[in-house]
């Protein structure tokens, strides 16, 4: 049986090579059919060999058994296909950026990182997503579901980071650029953020390449709107969901038709008042109890708060600050 990289199945072929590989996986060479520019396949495709990147706790190494050559693959090399894998540096010794051809294939797992669950050496797998480049002998694959969110330093954003970590999910956290960005990044990483990037970097080719390497998120959480929120949507994987629960930028969310047609993304809204109206007291109590359990276990700490004294001037100043940018935390009246 053949399954996706996010599932598991028994594999009955000989494991002699597999065991040998996992004990000496460094120094392995990958042979691939690559291209550094779009064009006629016979002219732009070239054979390229490079060292296989080292295994990390959250990745697996797979060895391809067979990869088809589809018309879509040819169109992709020509630059005429909607899905275009990023050009990226494959080896430290070669600055040229390549894309690897091929989107489908059957492979076998030959090494797994310590944090990888549900896959083991010997499993036979197929690609869960297109665009990874299957015309190569061996591939390192990132595993683990990602959530991408903007407004990541808000109280909601800090909560998402911690809840996602407790649930075994990784997060890509978008914040506005600022002078103390390194300090903010460290603060969010302390809470459990996997990656922190600025909204100015969202549309860059480098960011697209990085996120492709991490693993494209299946869920997007938007509280900002505007251009950066549109850019964030472009990073979702096919069939992903994009939830808008705020519009801090007071600008519309423009959606390219390609995200609907070619990636089949679902765009939805969330309003807490509606959720409360449509869920029973028992369901709301269950949610609160789940959060309390996370607090008691130490997996969730309160978002950064600023206490506000209970007097007219202090509250009025806090209310005014609440609509400004770059706040120091969630303002809470102290009675």
C-alpha cells in the first residue's frame, strides 16, 4: 500500500540497505534533474549532483523508487504552469539556484528525525503536495503541520503560539517590522513560536523559498487585512483554510483568483460573538476547561499584559492607546 508522507504503512522490501543508510546517512549524494531558468526542457534541464542535507529532528529522508514525467511537469519547466517551485541553492559549494523537476513519485523512507511521528524506516510513501521536485534520487522532507498568522505579538497571537505548540503544531508568525524586532522575535520564540518574520518580507522570493522548505501551512489566521494579509494567503498549501477574525489595517483583503482556482483555498470569517451564540454552554465550558488545563500544566501562560489603574484618566489613556500601534501588551483594568 502506498500512502502520503503524513501517514504510515508496512513496507515489505529488504531493509538491509535501509539499516546501513541510517547509521551512515551523512555524505550521501543526490543526483537530480534541475533547471535554473524556464525554457525548452532539452535546453534548460541539466544533471546535478549535490550532498544530501543533514537529517534534523523534524525531517525525513526518502529514496525515490519511481517518478513519472507528466505534461504538467514539462509545462512547469517551460514556466507555463501555475505552480512554480522556488529556485533555491541546493549545495553550500554552489551559489546557483535551481528548481528540481517532477511533482509525483513513489519513495521509501530511509531515515527519520527524532521528532517524526507516524513514519518509520521502510514505509513506502507518495508526495502529499506537489512542487517538491521528484526527479532526484533522494529528498529531505519537512514534516509537521504549520499555522501562519499575522498580528502574532497580540494577545491572540501569543495564545495561538502556545496552543499550537501544545497541540504539536508549528507556527509561522508575522509581525510588523520595528526597531526592536530581534527582541520581539526572541520573546515570541520563548513562548514557542517556530518562526517569526516581518510583514515587509512576506512577498519576497527568499521568504517563499524558506516557507516552502519549512512546510507550507494549512491554516492561516488573519487579523490585519490589506496587502500583507493577501501576501500571507499566498503561502498557504493547496486546500488550506484562511480565517479572518479582524481588520486592524482597515483595508480590504484582496484575493487573487489563482488562490481559489489553482489552490482551492477556503476563506472564512470568525466572530467570537457568533461563536458564542451558536455553541452551547457545555461546549463553551469545555473550551474554557481545556485552556485552564493548559495553564495548570504550564503549557500556557497569560499573554503579556499591562495593568490599568481604575481611575478616569488612566482608563481613558488606555482606551486611546488601544487603537494605536506597537502596544506593550493587552491592557487590563486593575480594580
